[in-house]
C-alpha cells in the first residue's frame, strides 16, 4: 500500500513538472532529462542485479 502512495505522488509530481515545462516551452528538454534519469536508474538496477547473480554463483 505504501509503495502505491509513493508511486502516485511521484507520478503526480512528474505531471506537474511536465505541465510547467510545457508552459515554458521546455517540454523537449524535460523529456530528454527524464529519459536520462530513467536510463541511469535502469543501469543501476542492472548493475545490482548482475552483482546479485554473480554473488550467488
């Protein structure tokens, strides 16, 4: 239940940021920054998963 609240709050915050960027004409920069953060999170998750796999071997 707690994770759903956190995810909803984060999604709402990102929507507000996107709306603000849209109004200021910087939506493309917002999407580019969001993509960079998503890629970094995916790389971190992949590194942790790989470390877990190698540690179990």
